[in-house]
């Protein structure tokens, strides 16, 4: 299930009026403690992702202003999507700016194995499912640790050997000359791909990769009020990591099928009802579809085309919030275009008997329409 996001200022431990320098300092301090290459905590990767996301937002003036005014929902509405961080690449980036010591130097280098990749899958739901939430079983293919070699990648009776290219460090250094002087950049060893070891006798079941594909079915709880295109993250349900390192995550992209009867406008539902001229003139009771099922409504005599009936609280629930939206029902009046001689005569007689009072406008009509859209 989707979880409620924590306040970004709380994550960084800074006040809301903190300047750019204070935010950067808080991030660097916490990054030393929480980075998965340093911390042994089981949730270190999740907490560091949360920290990196908070810093990404608060270090950008436009994103920070949007967040300060409207919170997390404002960022989503404004089109801002925090990035997806690959920790190996992120460590290289920090090394270039701050040096290898930011994440503990030697300890980080010894952990050259790569976290498992993320996997994405789509699931379709109906609009009525969005009203109450629904559970779905989602099939996907992921890489899992090879049972034959226990994920080591080495054949039975053998073991991984120390990489001669990096002497088991998993990283090598390159020196580049620039106009600013020499820059030393550490990167994963290309021979062992950062593992620090090589496989002399690969496991025949997985060809030395340590992982094999597997079909899985995950049960996903889709929360009420979710919007089309939003993602649900399932931590640790992605591809297995390289030779026993942490698995990636699974992202379930929710697609909401269009409904022929009902349209969505934020948390509101919009639909239309067609009345005949006699129903509109004389009044009637009509059954209309809503997100909760069929509902019988009464229309008073003299109902006008274009009138909007607002059904309070009959819309969709707010995602990660309280209450429900409204259902706005637009009234249309069907005018007959094929008349018998008798029908035409009766209508002509009705028109002859009509006067100014018959078509006197409803003074409150436009006010009601205006109120329905505010």
C-alpha cells in the first residue's frame, strides 16, 4: 500500500526558514549516517532515498516554493517527480564533489556489489474500484538468487576468486588532467564490475550471474482515490541484487479505465442526464448512475436544460486525505425532431395558450449554476 510521506524539513532536521547552506550541511551530515554503504540498518536504503528526495526538493528554489505552499500534493499537481536514485552512481557523484571519505572510503569500496534493479508493471482498474479501493494480483518476472549456487555465481565445489584488477577492492582510480588541475575519480572496477571477485568456474544453472528469472504473482492493495498513472512502490520486490546484495523495488503503475457513464474531475464525478421536454416541464423521477450505484432523483416541474445538480459527498474519496468529492449532474433536455400530426397540433395549441408567465425565467438559475462550479 502507498504510505504517507513525511515532511521534508523533518527528514533533514532543519526549520522551515533554513537557508541553502543549512540544508546542504544537514544533508551531508545525515548522508554519512544513512547511506547503505555505511549503515547496517535494514531500512538504510529506504531512509537514504527519503533523505535524497527531501534534499532534491528543498535544494531547488522552485520546487521548495511549491512544496512550502501546497505540500506533497502540490508537487504532484505541479508535475514535479523526485528522481530515482542509483546508489552506485550517486556515490560516484558525491566522490567527485566531496571525496571518497563521504561514505566511509574503504568500507564503501569493499561493497562494490550492485543493488538489484527495479521492475515496473501496469495494472488496470475501473473507476468504481477507485471509490472503495481494491486488491489485485499482479504477475511479473523478476531475477532471483540462483538456488544451485546460492547466488554466488560459482559452480559447485568452487568459489569466487579475488579480482586481480582491483585486488579485491571493487574500485579503481583514474587521474584526469583539467584546467583546474588533476582530478582523481574512483569508479567500479571494469573487470569485476565492482564485486571485488571474479568467477573462474561459472555455475551452469545461471551462467555465473548468480540469478535466474522467476515468475511471481504479487497481491497489491490499490488505495481508494488513486489517480490514473500514479505508482505504488513495493519495497524489495524487484530483481535480486548482484551476488546477495539488496533487491530492487517493484513499481505498480495504476491505469484507470474510462467509464462511459461517469467522468472524473479531480475527486469529483461528472455525468449527464437527459430529460424529455415533458419530463422537464411536468417534473419526474429518474434513475441515474453514480459511483456508488444507481440512485433515483426527483426533478421538479420546470427543470431547465443546463441545470447542474450537485450531489454532495457522492464523488471519490481523497487520496491520503479525508472526505469525498461531489457528483455534478448536468441536465439536458431532449427536443423531439419527429412529430405526428396530432403531436404537432397539441404543441401548437400549447404555444397558443402560453404567455409571458409560462416562460418567466428562474431568477436563481444562473446563481445555482455558478455555485455548482465553485
